[in-house]
């Protein structure tokens, strides 16, 4: 049976992928903080589940559904760095690593809307994340 691994696969998008891949006949494995899945703390378990996987989709990281203060912006970025680093180390340790790695970077999500001072329309402040 073909295997797909969803890192951080318990959110809205992860649940969709989980259901869709199961419909397509894949064995779906999830790496998550949730107890019923493979733990981010279990490096051997992560390596084992990545072995012979056809596809790894990385959805992991702090939700962007929060206020964009310095603490949250740093955690959004650092959570992605931590999980991607762990996955990279596990992939390097595999004899037969996943053929495809797909990263979904929520940090590129559209910025929050801000009311313009000169009209009722909303505008996008494209420097929201880096400020």
C-alpha cells in the first residue's frame, strides 16, 4: 500500500488531505502533538514512518490565526524552522526517504485587513509580517 505522511496533519487542511488520501487508497500517517499520532518528540518514530513513504506534506507550525505581535511572529517562524529541521534530519537518516516533499508555509498567508484612514475600503499592508 502506498504511504503518505502528513506532518502537522490534524488541522483543517490536514484533515482534508487525510480523508482524500485515504479515499485514494493511501496509508496515511500523521506526525503531531496529539497523543494518538506520531509525536514530534519521537525521532525514531518519525524516521520509521518516513521510510518508504511516497509523499511527505509538511503542514506543521503555529497557527497564523493570532495577533501579529513580536512574540507570535517569532513563534510562527520558529515553529516552522523546528519542524522542518526535525523532518530534514529524519529524511537524511532514511535509507528510502519520501520521493516527494511538499512544504506549506502559512507564514506567507495574506496579512490582516486594516481600515484605511481615508476611505471605507480595506487595504493590505504588505509589510505586516516583517515589521
